[in-house]
C-alpha cells in the first residue's frame, strides 16, 4: 500500500507552467524567510508577480499550494540525487536525504509545525516508499517475499520520517546531517542483521506447513 500522493502537474502551456513554478518558488522562499507557513496568499501572489485569482485557479487554496511546493522541491532536488547515487543502502542514501533536508531545514521545519504536517508526511512518504522498497529488494534479493518487502519499506519510511521530523524541528545545534546519517545507517544495519534469520524462519515455517498438508492428503 502506498499513500495517496498529490501528482506532479501535467504538462500544460508555457505560461501555466511558468506561473505554477513562480508560485511554488515564491512559497518556498517566503516560508523559509519568515519561518512560518502562515503566509497570506496575497504575499505569495505578489512575490510571484501573479494575481490572487491565479493562486486559487491553479491550487485551490494556500495549503494546497504549500504542499505542492514542498513536494516539488523533493521531486526536483532530492529524487534526482537519489536516482544518481550508486547505492541507496546504508550511509550513502541516508546522507543524501539528511543533506537535502538540512539544506531546506527552515522551510520543512515551518511546514512540519503547521496544520499541513500530517498530509505533508503522507505525501513525502508516497515519494520515498518506492525508493526504500527498491533499496530493500536490492539488499535482500530473494530472501524477502513481496509483502514483507512492502511492509519493511513502509516501516523504514515511517520510522525514518519520525526520526527526521524530530531532527528538523529540534534545536539548531543538533542539525548535523553527517551525524544523523550515521544514526540512520546504524538502524538499518540492525534491521539488516535481524531480517535474514526472520526470512529463513518464515521459509522453514512454510515448508513445514506444506509438508504437513502433503502428509494429510
């Protein structure tokens, strides 16, 4: 199961794309500068040099605009970095994420302290669950059945989000992406060490069940 995700806007004419890009960039800039997501729509529209009516036309309301701005930032900056990485396992993938969120800490911190925090976490999870699932499948190969791989991707994404949220909203002096990458990598190492025996025991249980069923035929 993947969370519902606000889709990237479909390709439209150049003026529409330019207006949407200007609005999402203005939203990120103003939230970052002011440290709050409570930015009046009129301020965002003025910064983007468009009318207020255009904001409502493209996004419906401010919260939808801010959510799309947060997702667009992750789509255009975080996902390409992850796609270009040689490996997402261990510290390498974790460091890409921690550096991205450290770079945009003021923006995401304001969003996580707003009424949009819940829907933002769900939407970002929708972006990152497939990334984590692919990393898990590469690491464990055929040792995990598809459902276990999916459950683990959900678990890792949700748990990682909680750690990241605490880090982003915590004291400024704790914002060290290298240190957090080490912490996340250590957690993954614990999971990796524990899962092969679990996979083996699950396989043995299925074999035993199949043997019992065969004997009763």
